[in-house]
C-alpha cells in the first residue's frame, strides 16, 4: 500500500519526550535503568578477561585451548597488568567519555539510538549535506543498525552459555549438558516476550543491583591479596604490553573489546529513563563495580593457584559447589536480563525502521497500555530464537562464539561517532576545530577494535557481517522500491481540482457515510480513481488522509492533526503526523475531526486502500532481481489495515497494477 506513510520534510517538534524529572522520579528512573540499560555491559566480566588471556595464549604460544591457563606458566605480571590496564582505559574512554558523556547528548526529544541521530539529520533541512552525503549517512545508519541486530542475536547465545559454563568449574560432567541448558533457557526467554518486558521488569533492578554488589565483593576479595594490580590504572602498562607483544596486541584488543559491549544498547535505551538517570547509574554503580571486578580478575591471574578451565570469572570464588552454584544461578538470571534488554532493543529498532520507511511493515504488538515503548514484534522474536539456537548448536561454547561478537559492536561504534560529529557540527553548530580532533581520535579507537576483531572473521566474525549486510540489503531495497513506487504513483495522480470539476459536472450518485482514502501523494489517490471508475458513486463525505512520520520520537495529541482542508463537494483533506516510535491508530484520530469542522459518524466510515500489483516493465533503475526481491518483501509485509489498526470489516482494498 503505497499511500501509507511518508517522511515529512518539516516535522513538528514535540516536547513530550523532553520532560524534566523531579528528584524523586530521577531516583526511581536511576534504579530502573540499573535493571535494563546495563545488562549487556554488566555481564561482560563473565567472559571478557578469559577471552583476552586466551587470545594471548593463542597468538604468542599457539595454544588454542584456554584450559591451559590452569598451568599459569605462559604469562607473567607484565602481561596481566597490560591486559587489565587495557580494560580500565577502554571502559573509561569508550563508555564513560564517548558514550555516557558525549554521544548521549545527541538525543532526539529525549530518545537515543542510531536511528534517532539519523532522524535529527533528516529533520534539519539546513544541514548543508548534499543528497549524496545524505545517502551515505543513511547507509551508515542502516549498516550500523544491522550490526546492532546482529549483536542482539549473538548476545543471548554467548551470555547464557557463559553463565551455564560455570557448572564446569565444579565438575566436567555438566559439559555435555551446557548446550541443551542454553537452548532451553533461550526457548523460555523468547516464549515470554509476548507478555511484555513489564511483566518481569519489576525484578530486574534488584537482581542487577545484587549482581553489581557481588562483582564488587568478588573483586575486592581478590585484589586485596594482590594490591599491586592497582597499578594497572596507569596506562603505561598497556603501552608496555603493546610494544612487547605487537603481534599479540592485534588479537588481544579484539577480546578487550568485549568489556565495552552494550554501549549502543545503553544509548538506545536512554529515552526510557532519561539521560541523567543513565549517567547516575553508570558513574555511581556500574562503572565502579566493573572496574573493581576487572581489577580483581587481574589480581586472581597473579595468584599462583591454578585457574580451572581458564574461566577467570568463576575463579574469583572457591571452586566448591557451595560458592559456584549460587554464582551460576545469579549469573544465569543476569544474562537473561541482559538478553531481554537487547531483544527489546531490537523490537524498538525494527519499529523505528518501519516508521522511517526503511523496513517492511511487520506486526507490532503493544504489551503495556501505559508505556509507549513496551512492544513485541513476533516475526523478529521467532527469527531471533531460531538464529540463537543455531549459534548454540554450531558453536557449543561461549569461547568458540566470542570471535563473532566484537565485530558487530565496533563497526556500529565507528558509524555512531561519525553521525554524532555531523549532528554536532551541522545541527548544533559546534566548533569543528575542537570537535574534529576528538572524533578522529575516537574513530581511530573504534577502528582499532574493529581491525582486531576482523582478524577473527573466519572464526565466527562472518556471522555478524552476514546479518548486518543482509539487514542493510533489506532496508535499502525497501527504501528504494518504495521511492520508485511513490514516483510512479505521483506521476499518475490526477490533480484534485480537475477531479472535483468532473464531479460537479457529472453529479454522481452519493451514498450515506464517510469514505476515507489514504494517500501520501498530492492529487487524487489511484484507489479513489479506480473505485469511482467502476462504482460510479461517491460517499457523502470523502476524506483524503495523509499519514506522515515525523523525525521526532513522539507527537502530542494536540499536534497530531496538522491540517484540515474543505475542498468542497463533500471532499476534505487531512494530514496526520506520528512520531517514528509510535504505532498509528487511525480510527482514534478520525474521531477528533468532528471538532475541526468535519461532520463524521465514526461508526459509519469505510476505509479504501490501494493494493498495488507490481509489474517489472517500468523505468526504475532497480535491477530485475532487486525488483523481484522488493515484490517479495511487499507481499510478505502485513496489510496496511492491520498496521494502521483499521476495523477489518470496514476496509476495501482496490487493486492497481503499477510498473516499476
């Protein structure tokens, strides 16, 4: 249905999402953010240090089995201090400075995420970006979003497997059951998504608070025995490791990158809790907990006691069942929470892409009547479950899957930095001479991490690239196909004044009720022309409804209807605007037209939609295979009546053949 929606060039600005929170509400938001925003980065201690040490063993000594770490003879204090220093400064630079301090300023009416930045750039017509530059910006946002979606597939599999692998510290009899336990957890996790995150969200914050407290206790207990690890806060140790092991550094940095996963989720979830709440939770709780725990893991590696199975995290506690089993249980719950946050983020990302015209319409279900962001997307949910199960079956351990992880995160980080620079200079008009060196340095850091992860492309990194490129191809094909379709329909549209003149002359029979024809192009929609051509009648009132997607996340009810025009002869034109994070509800909007001079009986409305049958003989520059793929996407998109929440019994679809 080509007349469904389009991007408005000068959208209304809504202050709804930029509400200031009183002090008491800020405390509650900070507490809530602790349970949702930081699940991914908060569970990285489960595997990040172990994978870093494993990368060193592989690159320096050719040892691929990280269980050899139990010997403790292949690394010394210099290596451990070097790794730990990299962790300390990676978190400080990338998370604290870049994302929490800098990137989070690029909110769109309080909402964060890569599509929010894209919407900011699109909303400002005076950004001085050329059409070619804007296409490049869209490409970066699309590929970056694909990498985030890839991250959302890998994170549940990796995190949940790493949590269950703690059982191996007690006995290897658990090893054959780890994949099965992980798959069972994944099935349960994705099965409950249809009930909405709010149903289980009340337990998230207390559990994550307990998790971060345990991280601190475990860290303090270990670095108290080796206080020399505190010197790792000096970056000189990281520099010494780089100069001593330049080849190993190329691989080790890719594993260090695992400690900063979750930055994009942190930025995207900002809109649910406010920038200040996220910052407070990070600086006062999460960052200290991670810092202390990583220092504790470094201290544990300085201890002569063997590290069983190379699992540094579980080595922070005694290897008896009394300590390990409760820690496994807590880790399992924490990883489920981390996975939940990323899955919910994927739902929001796909929803935003649909509203921005970058993704085919899919079924979006609201799971909470009081919270706009609580949504469930069945197609995404079950696709994720299948992919996650395939990853668990194919890789069977977090150690094997880890190489596929970092590539997604670092690629998106570089795109986000570039888009932030464009917003800061083109929209906010920040001074380039101050910002450019900072952003260049940050992109250099991002690309360093990306280059390191790229060395493990064939060990699993290709999964991320495949998901990102596949998603980008779908989005770009959909965007280009819709643009080509809109151009054809626009060229074939009859001018409204000409149509009304023919109505005045012919005086067709008018039937009772109101007919709503949805369109996104000026002139008379093809569905109306074809209906009138065959039915030879018109309703007493005909409403030409234009639905536009704004570049702001949400639009207030007062700004929802932006235009009502009386064309005469019972014809009215109406424009309705929705934010890119909202789900359109057309019947509820039409009920408000009575107060704007249009006499409508909401119980006597018929909706007319165009249903295009695509023919590949048009002048579009799209290749034939791409046209065929676009047609496949169109056929599998949900109907416009379902997307716009139209009453099924009042919808008439008019078939139209269109050449593209």
